[in-house]
C-alpha cells in the first residue's frame, strides 16, 4: 500500500498539470470572449480530455491491488500520464498567433493530437494488464474492440479535415466514454 501511495503522488502531479492546462485553456475563452473565436470540435475534445483525466484518476485507484511494483511498471504509468499531458498541451498551446484561429490550429495539429491519442489507447492495454490478467479479462471483448476502434478512428482523424467526421467522432467519443464510465467504473472496489 505504501508503494502505491508513493507512485500515486507522481501520477497526481502530472495529472494535475494536465488538468491545469485544460482549465487555463478553457478559461481563456471566458476571460477574453471576443479575442479568440471558439471552435466547437476543439472545445469538445478539451471536455473529452477532462473527462478522460478524471476517469483515469478514478480507475487508477485499482492500482492499490497491485502486489509488487517494478520500476518498469512505474515508468510505464508515468509514460501514460505524460502522453495524456501532451494531449492537453496540444489542445491549449501557449500561443496560437501563427494560426488564423482555433479551428486552423486544431486542424493543423490534428496529426499530432490524434497520433498521440491513438498511442494512448495502445498504452492503455499495458496499463490494464498491470492491474492483472483477471482484471483485463473481466472487460470481455468490448475492451479490446473499443481500443481498436479508437485507434482506427484516430488514424482516420489524422488524415481528414472533414468537419462532419470530426464533429461526429468527438460527440460519439464523449457519449461512449460517459457510458463506459457509468457501466464499468461507477463504484471502485
């Protein structure tokens, strides 16, 4: 238990930085409503990332059941939260002065954003396995299909500028993500 608490501190620091990045980015639109035009797809991905970060923090509680920790497992988890942090920094960079607005910025950085997001769903397999094979298998077929679908959709999102696709992807992602949390993670055991 003591090892887990020690590990959770560093995870919490990086997650806190990611959440701070999102909240500060979203606050820009409230602080200066006329300065920058909001792009709905961008904001929706920011909300999706916030939900994912809160969910990540919630489901990582399951790590308390890991009996022995290795540096490799610890480093893997740090890699995972760093990837999530990078997604947040891609959503809200320090400056978008080189772009015509948030839409232009988001679409120009979509290859990075969705490439890293695809990697996060691959990394998620390792995170789930760290919690134990029984835990991994308890999700059944939906879990690997979900992650595979996200990877494929991210690869498509990297290549297309279609507004309809990006809107549908983020909307479906948010709805599915909330459904997944409610169905599988409503209570921590």
